[in-house]
């Protein structure tokens, strides 16, 4: 994969509506789970209602204690007042205790005795209800957290699968322009940022809204005057969050971009660790990684600086609101319009008012990260592939193998100098076509066009008369076996790698393909044979061994068209001779395209096509080209005659 091309830019502009739409689109993934998606929010409502009931119960406890204590003290005081003074003092006592003005002394005593006697029972009942609601809140808080986490993991699972499936479907031109590390970070860290918001931030947001709404309703129904003292802080807090949310989103996007750059450097260095050590470039690569890590850390510090300013500002606003309420509430208590129990109830509800405001700071952090990451995820999911099936594409039947290139011109990314210019040739079924030319002449481009890794810029390619754009990609590629110059094996057993394109193949067929590719002997030499595990990218095998496993993998498909891209380059001369004789037999009956650096491997081809700077400069058999093509004769002389001279010495 190319690593020098431009990478996709995350559009994280301030207030970017696309970013907001991306996070909403990610949230809609919850709809795949219907009733399950609603469970955490149902449990959240129950837990929040249980939470909202507690301050009223605390008020009952305090009022029971204070009324019992006051009643006991007043009864004791009444016993000490002379009888002839009771009548004169009674109106003031009733007014102070907020009892009806027309009550008699007997009615007052009866009420006070009732308050004293009922206080213990009221206290016990209120405490039991507090414990009950605490238990309910604990149970349903656990259930909401469990189901929210389960749903968020399910969404992350779907996002990663959709992302991976789209990356698999994207054309080679997309991968040429984008870095591996960039794609990896979007499938891992970006998905995790979205998951965290859906599993935590979104739930906290809904909880904050429910708690804030419920608290405001209770406050206004309890004490309108105090409620109005608290309300002015809300629009100020929300305005702050909107401003900081707009500022943070592009900053979080830059954090993800720099993290992607860091990941790309790490991926490249791990893949090329042998080259780095061979050229003793460890220190330079460490500096490169350190510079990327410094840039990532610096951007994270910019975000941290913003939010270390936001949170103290929010708490300052909350404290100003608390001061205003203390002022109003204190005056109410002094005036006798507010009991201590009512004040404590109101104070607890104020905590419920300020708590969601404080939570919004954390929610904004997660939302900013998730919005930037969701935008990066859907940039890939929405990316348009250059190579797709037409709506009316047909499934090509088993082909005979007649291939035609008609005036084919190709430019990478649609611009610049053409890599191929007006290439025209025909390969009849069963022929072996050798592509010969200097590096950069266009040989690899031709074999990349055959399975539609790319489409021609101009001209057309047909197989058995079917234009490649008119058939489905799956049916086309199932008829083509490929052994690329850069051999790629996957972590797993040798058998799994040979049967990669045909997992259901029997052991007998796998072994037959390996024998044909001259791979059976060295595989049998391993202690575990075909069940031997190969390392990442096949690093535990030699170059020649990997090449032969890759050839066996292609041959197992029994394709009608075979592409061998310099497939004998990694083997010694003795192995090459054995492998070539096997390939000569296997290529019979198949249309084969062979790229080789050594002319000796293509001298017996049915047709040799000589390329120079993207153009066909000669074609024919070996003897014809030796007479008619100076370029071919020069290549032959430079290899064969020099080798013969070297051998004579």
C-alpha cells in the first residue's frame, strides 16, 4: 500500500453540520436492536425517579425531628406559664407555630402531643423509604449501565464490520492514495470513541435532561421564589457549552489526525524493521516517531487546556447560582416562610440542578471526540469506489480464456502521463503470453487491469467477447488465478494459506496443488507438515517457499486465466528449473500471462509482448523477435550471452 499519497482530511470545522450528522447517524445504529436499545433508557427513568424522591423523604425526616423536638419544648414551656397568662400569650404562640389563630389551649396541646408521639414513626418510615429508593436506584443504575454497555459494544461491532467490509470493497486507487495507519486508526480508536459516547455520554446526556427537567418541575412546585433564583444560571451554562463544543470539535479532529500519523509511522516501522536494522537507521526512526508523538501530545494538551478552563468556569457559574439561592432562602427562613426541612429539601434538589450542568462538561468532551471520529468513520463508509459492478452486470460463465486489449490507455488517478498508451494485443485461449520490458514499462499495469483492480482510462478489455465492465467482479476474478510479485501470506497454517481462495478444498487437492508448485517436499519436512503455522506475512518461510505456497494457492482454484507476476524471482536456479517445468505443464489449457525478469523463463511462450514506456513495441515468438526487435535482442544478449560468458569463466 502506498504511504506517500495524500490522506483523507477530516472535516472538523467549527459547527460542521456534517460532523453532527455523522454522530446522529452512528446513534441510529442502535435502531438495529429495537427493544434492547430502549432498555437502558427505561431503567434510567426508573433510577432517576427514585433519585428525585429522596430529597422529599429527607425533608420528612427533618420536619419530623424538628416538629417533635419543638412540640416537646413548647409543651414543657406551657407547663411553666401561669394559667392566668395563657390566654394573653396564646395568640402569639399560635402565630409563631403557624397554627390556626382560633385554636384553644387544649387544641394546641393535643396537636403538640400528636407531633411528639408521631415523630419516631415518621422518622422510621422516611428512613425505610430512603433505603428502598436507594436500593431501587442501585439496581436500575446497574441494569442501565449493563445494557448501555452491551448496546454500545453491538454498535461498535456493526461499525467495525461495515468499515472493514467497505475497505475491502474499495478499489486499489483508493488504497494507493491512503495510508494503512490512517485506515487502521479509524477502525480501532475512532470506533472506540463513538462507542464510548453511545455507551456513556449519550446515556449521561439523557440522564442530565431527565434529572434537570424533573428537578425544575419539583422546584417550581415547591417554592417558586427560590426556583426563579436558580433558573438564570441555566442559559449561561448552556451558552458556555455551545461555545466550547464548537471550539472543541475541530481540536478533537486534529487529535485523531495526529494519532493516525503516529500509528502510520508505527505500522511502517514494524513492517520494515529488518530494513531499518540493516541500514542502522534506528535513531532516525526513533526521532521520527518521537516527533509524531510530540505533535500528538501537543494537540492533546491544547484540548486539555481548553477544558481545564471550561470546568472551573462552569463551577464558578454554579457557585454564583448557589450564592443567589442561599441569599433568597436565608431571607425566607428568617421571615418564617420556610422550614428547615423545606430548605434542606430545596438544597438537595439544587445539587440535582447543578450536577447535570457539571456532567455536561464531560458529555461535551465525549461528544466532541465522538463527532470527529464518526465523521472520519463515515468518510470511509461513504467513499465511492472507482471499481464497482454496473447495475446490469452479468455473471460471466466459465471462460475459455480469449483476452483482447483494444487501444487501452491508463493513467493513475485519471491524470498525469499515461502508464499505458494505446496498448492492443490478443491472447487466444490456452496461450502463454509473456510480458517483457524494463522496470516501469507497464507490465504490472497490464496484469492489474485484467482482474479489474483498475479500469482503463481509454479503450476496453474483453474476455471471451465480454467487456470487463459488463460482468460482475466476483465472477470475473473467480476465473483468474494470480501470483503477485509481492507474495502475501496470512497468519495461520500452510494449508489454510494454500486453500485461501477455496477453503472447502480437500486435503488431497491441497497436496496436489502443493506438489505441482514444487512445495510439497519442503512442507512435508516441517514437523507439523501442512499444519505448520506461518508468521505474520509468512515471515517464518523463505522467499522461495512463500512464492511456491502462493503459486499453489492460485493453482488450487484451477483458473482458466493464470497470472504469474515474476513468480520465480525468489527461487534459486535449480528450484526455478523444477518449478518452470511444473508450470509449463500446468499452464497448458489455460491462458497464462507471465512477467519475468529472466528472459530464459519466457523464451518458449506462445507470444512475447515487448513493452517500452507503456507502449507495445514488438510482439511475437522468440525467433521472430530476435530478428525483428532490437530491444528484445538487446535484452537477450545482455542476459543470455553474459550468463554464458560468466559460466565459461
